[in-house]
């Protein structure tokens, strides 16, 4: 195959890949992000548990566009919407962040998660949502992070 034909084939494949970006990765005017959080960790083979405290960080990753965090809802492990974690809407300027301490879910409701709904006046990238969980017992400590994922818009 001649060299120029390979170059055109490679360019065509690259264009196909660029056009295949999922809808949630495109700038939008609103969206929802799901982030798991853990309230306990099993730390040995006997099933010993360590309580964890979660901190949720919502970061506006746009350099130009402010976004609004419309709601942050704690969802129990059974999918039941629970407590609102913020009072009212929170505006995040470009590259700004918001820190939240979600309440603990009642025992027996499974592993909770957090649902963040956001909006913007102009199309903007979805915010970055990270959850930091930490716990200590005596001289032992544990920390872990999870990252939120944008949910596909529902019809």
C-alpha cells in the first residue's frame, strides 16, 4: 500500500475516533453525576470493620464558564433518595470547588452514593466530582478515593 494511502487511512480513522466521543463528554448546559461513597471498610480476614468519613469535592473544570450546583442528594444503597447535602443552589466560578460533608446513611440501608445535579448558562464541561474517605482505629488508618461519573441524560 503506498505511503500516502496509509496516511489518508490513518487520518480517516482518527476522524472517526474524534467523532465517537460519548454524549456525556461533550459540553452541556446541565447534567447529573453519580459518585459512590463508602462508610466502612473491612480491614482483615475476620471481617473487622473500620468506620470511614467521606468528604465530597465538586470542582468546576471550565476555565471560562461558571456552573451552578443545583442539588447534592445522598442516595442509600437501595436507591432511595435521601438527605439534601447543600442548602439552595451553589454557584461555582471557573476552576472553583465546593467541599461537602455528607451525613451518614442509617445502618442496614446498604452502600450509599451521592447524586449531583448541575447546570450552566452556556455549555460547559461536567464538573469533576471526587470523594475522599478516611478512617482510623488506634495506629491503623485507611484512605481511599472514588470519582463520579456523568449519567446519560434520561429521555
